[in-house]
């Protein structure tokens, strides 16, 4: 098989080489049953979204793990920078007024 | 002719058909499994293996029904592992070499689209056992068609190089489809239990594949006059090699279990 892929590059014109699709990374989300949210289960490579769905079905829901699949190109996800974690997340830890700590429950409320 | 004679005759015709389907799915599965570990991507590797396992599941149901119809105490495993080349009745197209990726997709597309039409007819037929197998298999086969058909469209619209390779793949595999529709006593004698008119099936099949052919920029070709004969046990030189590999363990260690 290996020769096939090597000869591919040799036999292609310049115009064609531009057209060679590169596989893309997709993130896969699976809803395990109706009413629940889609959860991230992993990622995979595919050449287009349709193929990503097929692969997701083959790789991640082989044992009926889900009823719905989303695939999202990984490049569409903007992620927080781990190096900025201290400025993004730490300031929350000492602001106890953001928690219901000082909220007194009225006595009449019995079922909260 | 006494009723029992006609019963056993009917069983014989049905057995011939069930073996045909069982052998075709079994050999298709074995061939496809050859891609395990060497498919172009890890994801495709898993996809092919999944399809191969689906086909193997279908083959197991069919061969165990065949062993029941035959009534000679041969199990599904005996049928799979202890018969020789001329006792296999699969369509030749499933035994031809995988070739490159395009060729595998091409032959699997041609075979699974035809298989789908057989399932459809069986599901409308009166044989309950076979009907249940067909109903279970329809969803699997639908997915296989989508998967291989999708690749034909991608390859046909990729580069001129991939489109050329796809055309070559079709030139190689196409002659084997005429066997699907060639005169077939085994199928014609199934009526009235299962009614399959191969002339009708041929038209339905051409209708089914034509949108994919169009989208994959493949020319429509006439059904070839060359007719392969795997379905009556006259095989290409390739089946012996498949069986040698598939049957080796059971032949070398009869009855071995693990």
C-alpha cells in the first residue's frame, strides 16, 4: 500500500496537488439518551463533516452509547489558554459573596 | 410427486439461495477484513472492520439457517470451514482482490446495493426465518451503501488522479455485476415463497446506483456480456487463496476451540 501513496505525489500535476484534501480534526459529542445533553467523548480525523459523522458512529457509538452525534471541526472551538488559568479562574475562589452563604432561608419555605 | 418430495425440493432451492447469501456475505467479510491494520487512516480501518463484522454477523445467521435446512448435522462452522472451493456459491465479485482503496469501495458499493435489493425482496417474502435475517440486515446494509457510496463521490470529485483511479477500479469490477442478473434457476424456483424477478431487480439496481455514479462522475457502462459463475460454484482463481487462509486453523486442528 505504501507505494501507492508515494506515487500519488509523483503523478499529480501542480493544480491537483492544491486540491488534495488534508484530513481535519473533529471533536465528537454524543447524547447518551433523549433529554440529556451532548457530551464530549473524543476526537477523530476526517476529510469532511459527513465522513466525521460516519467515523464517530463507528468509533464512539459501537455499543449503543448514544442517540445523537454532533461533530464540530476542532478549529471552530476557541479554547481558554492554560497559561492564563491563574488570571481566569483563581479570582473566583475568594469571593464568597458569590455563593449563597449569607442567604437566610425564610422559615415558611419548607421544600427547598 | 408426494407432498414430502415437493417439500424437500423446495428446501433444496431455498438452501441453494441461503448458501449463496451466506457465502457471499462471508467471503465479502473475509476480504474486507484484509484491510484491518493497513487502511489509509485509523478511522477508516475501524469503519472497514465494522462493516466486515456486520457482514460476518449476517453470514452466521444465514449459514446456521442453511445448516438447519440441510439437516445433515453440519454446523455453521462446518459450512464455513470445511467446504471446498466448488461447494461455495458466493457471487464472484466478493472474492476478487481488494486492489487499492478505490477498487475495494467500488466492488463493495456494487455488491451492497445489490444485496439491499435482495433483502427488500426477502423481507416481503413468506419465509419467516429469512425474513427476520433480512429485516435485521437492512439497516446495516443501508449504512454500508452510504459509506462506500460516499467514498466513490469523494474520490470522483477529488483530483484528476483520484478520479482516474476510481475509473480504473470500475473497469476492473464492473464485469462482475452481470452475474447478479444472469439466469438463475436457484432464484426463479423460490417463488412463490420469495418472488424475485431478476429483470426487475436489474432495473431497480441501475436506478439505485445512477445518482451516485452521476455524483462520482462515473460513466454509465452497459452490463458486460462476460458472466462470472461463482454463484453456481465455478469460481475465479482467487477463492482458493481466501479459503486457504480462512480455513487453515480448522483444517490443521480439526474441532479446535479457543
